[in-house]
C-alpha cells in the first residue's frame, strides 16, 4: 500500500457521452470524490458510446481503451472504478470475460473494487416497456433514450440470460474477480415543497416518480432494488447512509446529493 498509486475512474451509464464530467456527473461530484485520493490528479472520466451492447467495441472496447491509457499514463497500480447504472454492466463484462480482449486482464489485475451506483445488474421493466413502444413522460427522454441496443439489452429477460451465461457475480454464478459492491437507491422524493427533491433536477425526479408505477415499491424510479442488488454485494442502501435518511433517485445517485460524494471521497483513501 505504501508504494501504491491509486486512481479512480468514473464510468457513466446508458448514452453516448463526449463530456460526461459536465453532462453526466457534474464537476462538483467528480472533484469532491477525487479529492480523497493521495494524488487527486489520478482520475479519468470515461466518455464512450453506451447506447451499444456491453461487449461492443464502442462500449467495453472504448472503456478498456480509456482505462488502459489512464493506467499506463499515470502508472496506476490500484484502480477504483465508480460506475452508474448500465456502466456497471459494461465493467462487469470486462471482469467476467478476460479472454475477450487482450487489454482486459491488466485492467482486472489493477482494479481493487468497483463501487457500482444503482447498477442495472438484472435489467429493468422500463426497458421492456420502451422496446415494446410504450410512451413515457417527456421528462424521461434523458434517461431512457430511444430503442437502442443498450436499452434492448437491459430488458429483464435479456439480462437474466446474460447473467446466466456470460456475466459473473449473480446468484449461482462464479464470483467476480474483484469486489463489485452496489449502492442501492430505494425511493424517489419529488414533493415540490421539499428542497431535497431539487437535487439532481426536479423535473427528472418528477419523471422518475411517475415511472415508479411500473416498478416495485423499492426502486429508484428506474431500477428495482432487486436489480441493483443482483450482482456482487450491497455496500449500502441509500437511507442508511444519506444525510437526513434521504433516498437516492436514479438521477441523484450520480450527483453530489445528500453526502454521497463525501462517502465516495472517504472511500478513496482505503
């Protein structure tokens, strides 16, 4: 540990990103989390095309390329990966299929853990609804996108098949080679009089509360808690650690809301 060079990578969810710092995470979140590193300059924010299937060269291939460049360029010996939503699936693909790409083994070797924020490990009924052509609130366009391959992939039956055949970490399957621990969002608050409803965007939280009607009572508005908990281990559920016992909606779990960024910052030192 004394000679270790720790770095952190931020891996976005579904969508094609070109400036994920500004458009997905916000600089407030990224800067606070990386501030917990011995060398805060040892960070990378991934920008890939996660509208593709997880194994696609534009998805896992792009992620592997950017992680490899980061590891080599900074001499990283301990890599902490923070994923959000479908980014957890892309990272899990890399960890589950080391022979798929010559870059994967070194990434796995350098990784010490994945902190998976609201991972869509078992997919979501909302993906089924989108692919089947159901119409959602306009406020959800940012979240669900169109009928792309990544949304198709996150249909519940499709993810069950991938988990059973190609991915590690779920019940009855081999364990992942490195820790994959999830932060689970359990509810959505969108009361107009509640200032907490505005963190991460009020319109987005209203939309997520609408889509909770399609989900179980325990959900973050996009994913059931069971999906978020399906792979690896649960690090914590939102209300157990968030300031004021607040829940984290699916949008809030990638933002500096209720002390999440500070918990992740503290984790950088361990």
